[in-house]
C-alpha cells in the first residue's frame, strides 16, 4: 500500500491526495475496484484511451506501478462531493437506471465491482462526458457493453442519469 501511496503523489493535483477529486470533470478514484483502475491505466498507456493529461502520465507506468496505484486507490474511502444537482433530473435518472438495468453490472447501489466502476457519488460533469463518449464510441470499454448500452441514450437521458448517480452516497464496492 505504501508503494501505491508514494506513486500516487503526481496524481494528487487532479484526483486529490486520497483519490477524492475536487475538480469538476475529474473522476474520483478512491474506492474504485482495483481491477477497473488497473485496466483503465493500461488503456491510457497503450493509447486505447486518450486524455491530454492521463495519456502522457500513464505512458511511463510499469505494470507494477499500475498495480500499486490501483491497490492504493481501491483501499481509500470515497467521499461525497459537493455538487449542485437538479432534483427533477435526478428523479428521472433513477427511473432510467432501472429501465436500462444499470444495476445488473454496477450493483444495486452503483458501487461497482471487479472491472465495473463505481458510479455512485462520482463527479456529475465527468459522468456526462463519459456517457457521451461511450455513445459517440470515442472511448472504449472492456467488453463493449457500455458502448452498446449508451447508444440509445439522448443527451437529456445522459444528463438525468448523471444527476442521479451524483446524488448517491459514494459507496465502496463490497463494503
């Protein structure tokens, strides 16, 4: 765990010292399943996922570095982020979570598991951007399921889903 904490120092500027990001548009990594975080770092390193900040950072990570970072962030407790959400959009988002069966993979509390990320309490701006990227097929996922699931979503549905997910307690998988 100590190795991961030391290696996470450069990440703190965006993701926070304990993985709880405060910057809008930046995902919190605290409490994310280690498998998911490790896989995401591999995709950034290999160029299958692109970001102007993450891609150059991940390009220099070894497999051991990624494993250490993923284990460190998975062990951190996610904290709720202060966010302004629209209650009507959040209510519609709850309905859409049920209608689109999001809990089948992301768990009933949307805390994630194994290779499936935690959505509960995640940054609203980040969630909107990510869902739109899945729909546009500009970001890949492990098995193509999210890309397929996002295809029928309108901009309004994406906004509503993100508002709902942002209101949920930032639960850690399996805790």
